[in-house]
C-alpha cells in the first residue's frame, strides 16, 4: 500500500456532499403522554402480539430499561418510549402490511439449556452474557480481532483513534472464544465471522483462520474493507487456503461518492479473488437514507454481473448509535421495508416486496432438517430483524427471477413442517427409510414448483433434490453458488431498541472474559460490553508501541493518490468491473 500516497479517504468530504442530497425526510408522528399511557394499557403483550404492542426499550439519556409502545399510524410502525427528556418516537418499520406478513413466520423459540452468566435475566439487556432469558443460539459468532483499521468511517461502530488503547486478543483468547461458543446447548456455534476494526491488519490472520477450522467451524467469514486484498494477491490465496468460505466485503454504492471506501480498489479485489479461485464474496452495503438508498437496485445488478464470485448482497440499514439528534435520525433512518420498496422501484418490479421473507422462516425449515438428518441449526431471530430472498439469473434472456416466482415458498415450508412432525414421531430412522422420505419430498416438491416461470438451464430441481436428499452443508452450498442471495439485517440503536428483539438475537460477539453477547447489546451499549471489556484486555498506546517499535499509527491508514485513481479510471479491469456490464433491470432506460 505504500505506493498510494495522498489524502486519507476519511469520507468527511463525501459525507458533507451526500447530506446535501435530501430526497425525503421521515416525519415522526406526534403522540401525547395521555395517548402513550392509554396505549400501554390496551397494548398486547408477549412476542408476536397485535399492534399496539407493549415491549421494553432503552432510554438514550439514562440507559434505563423503560416501557415502550410499538404502534401503527399512516401505514407505518413506530416505537415510542418515555424518558426524562420526554417522549421519544422513532421509525420501527416502514410498512405495517409487511410487518404483519413477516410476523406470521415468527419462530416460537426452543429453550437454551446453557448460559454463560448466572442471573435471572430480569434486567435485560443490561446483564448479557448469554443469560437464561435468551431465546436463540449463536447462528453467527463474531470475534473482533483488532480495533485498528486502515480507514476512518464516520458511521463505523468503532475503531482505535490515535492515542487510544489497542485491542487485539491473543491466539489463546481467540481459541477460548471459539471453544466457548461450541459449548452452547443444544446447538453449538457452527459459523464464525472475524471482524474488527480491519482484521487483515493482523499478521497472524492466517493462523487464526486455520484455528477456526481446527475447532470445527464449517463456515468461516472474514469481514473486511478489502483494501489489503487489492494489493496483495498472495494474501487472498492464503486466506482461501486457510479455509475462509466468505469475504464479507464492505461495498456501499456504485460511485466514488457513495462508496468512497473502496470504489477504486474493488476491481483489483475481484481480480485477485478470481485468480485465487475464491473465497466467495458477499457485498455489504451500509444503507443510509438520502446517502446511498437510490443505488440499491444498481448494487444488486452489480452483484449479478459478477455472479462467478459474488454469492450475495446483504444490506444493513444504518444503526444510528450514540447521541443522534431527531433531525439527523429523520434524515438518515431507513428500515427493512423502506429498503425493499426502493429495490422494487429500482428494479422495475423484478424484485418486489412479496419476494421477501423474514429470517425466522429458516427456523421452520431447520426443524425438518433436524428431524430428518439430526443436524441442528436454527435462524430464530425476531421477525423484524432481517429479511431475505434468492434471485436466479437467466443470462440468455437477461431475466432475473426471485425464487418465490416459481416456488410456492409458504406452501412448501408448511409441507416440511408437517413432515417434521411425522419424522419426530419415529425414534430411529434407517438409511432406506430416509432415502424413501427424501424421494417422497422431492416428488411432492414438484407440486410447489412452476416450471414455466423457473429460470432455464439452471437445473433448480436438481439443486433442490441434492439439498433435500443429502441434507448436508455441501449440498446446500451448491444451491448458493447458483443463485444470488439478497438479505437485510437491521441492527438496532438506542432509539428503535426493542428488548424482545435482542432476546432473540442470533448474531453474537464472543468476548475474552468468556461471555457471549448479542450484537445489539455489544455495540449499542458499549460502556457495558464492547468498550468496557476491551479496555480490560487492551494494550495502552505506550504498551503497544513498546511491543511494536516499528509500528506507526499512520502506517495502518490507507493513502490513495490521485495518480492511482487516474490509473484505475483508465484501466481495462475497471471498465470490466463497472462499465462493460449488463443492465438486468432497465436501470438506464429513460
């Protein structure tokens, strides 16, 4: 990276420019104290209750757990709570119809039989670790490898600023965290994401990736901005050989303004991944109203053009952590239905809001796989936390087909649930009987499958057959390689915080003190979790410099020169990546 010398791309200039482009503002409705308390009296209670619904939230001022009302007005869902400064209202979900449709697929959770902290859980989310009140096992374990970063993003959850302590857990601590999550009962963690900061700054990264495989993790994911991977092809190869399944690659937009972080480096990253034969890439756009929400369809189109290496796009509506004025929240707040509506508009209806399903629908499918194969893996998050779909690409006809257009998803899932109940009644299941049931399911599957609308030449039936006949990780992986996954995960902040959601969180952080903490407590209440614990296990600035005498803070930071930008702008690899690509959604039509 030394050859690229110039201004550090801090993003402040780009951010200032982007905030001038105000397309729409979320108007928060007014509610009086009398209406609020009356609403609490009438509200439903318990997970999945009808609106208005009573839950608990966090007061941004006092950090106390306070009653909150989730309610509907003007076709949207809002959350209101009472704090010392008065009533605070924020947007919860931009489409009440979609909220209710997703709620239908909520998962009535299975009990966890293990907890890492001994408490009653009555003070959730202020005593996490996991506690006995938590409802979901760890579907994805996050381990922070460092708080050093080569960028300085204004909306980042955290990174070490100059002079601040450096957090970098030892290999022994990392192994302990990996093993600790495996002990969860009845389902141990099977997928891990190494994150930061920027994890590629660690010199022992390859050893850490291999360690995860040694500890029995099937899925290993590296969360990165990809800067180092752009300039070090050998590192990409070593990462793949170490067992990394997925690069969780930051990608915020199609232009240098919306994706100032790595717009110019993406072509080199893609080129190096292709040469190394992997790993697969999931593009991760932090989605911000009035900043990059006008490019969501274009990002999906971009992913489809690089389907040989891009496995998915996972949008993350911005979490507005920290003290954020109401005006800024109204300007930047976007929720899952809001992003889905923009995708429908920007793809000219090729991907509509009816093509999406909430994450916990996977729990209903997983119930069958548990009964059928004995493998346990449940995505049992709150129905408002995430949504997803798959789209298939017919290159010859330039047609994009979401999976619900040719598969009756709801009918098929209901059928699998019936079969799960049937299988659960059998104490043992021989291989012959299992094959017979697999064949029966495959034949029945055809009744939910419409060949007329299915993508041509992709052998979707064969993919489904292999997944359900063999029911293993590899078979399901083949399905992913032939379609583009599109997902959304909306992490909370102090203003839209819902304790019912955090109780069902499936994305957890491992900490070096042995605790395992949900994402939306770790990052939203950093003074109790992330910052507090990392401070206990950090090196002071002086200690770090003494241990690394050749290290300098500025050496970590990425410098991009104007010469490099011009070289990339005129390069063939840039043109192939961004310009000479197909327009599958008619994005450029007048």
